[in-house]
C-alpha cells in the first residue's frame, strides 16, 4: 500500500519533574496525565484511554446520523472498564452505554447497531 493509504496519529508523552505525571502532546495540544496512584490531581492514563473510545463513539453517532439524515441533537457515550485489583493490566469487561437525543427509538437502535458493527 502506498503512504497515501494510511492515517497516522501520534502522541508524545514525557515524564515531568513530578513523579507519576506526564506531559502529553497531540498536534498543537498539550495536556497532563497522572499515573494511577500519584500525584492524583489530573486524569489518569486509563481515563484518557476510555475517553478516546467514548469520544470516538460520539463522533461515529454524529457521522452515521448525518449520513442517513437522522436528526441527532446529542450523543452521550459512557464507558466503564472493570479490572481486577490484583491484575490491573487485565480487563474483566467494559460496559458501554449510548444515549441519543433526537432520533426515534428505532433510529437510535439502528445507529447503535452500526456502531457495534464497527
């Protein structure tokens, strides 16, 4: 495949003078992420990871609704990851809740099925 066939996203994460804190850069944007135990003042890595999944879901709902001419006033995606304390690097499961304001029940179910098929 040619280079033109790929989308590349990049984030740089650098330690800071505060143990457990990173400075992260994505494009022209910079943000802080704290480790899971300390310093416990900013969002943690797992929350940033889950935010990426949830925001992707909201964007897809908007795109799907636009493609199909479905009225969508708001999409809210809530994600919860459950991990054992003894093995925090392993997911037991994730729950995803999608709330759509605007579409009929049938349309909302259709949009959700499209998302699940991704």
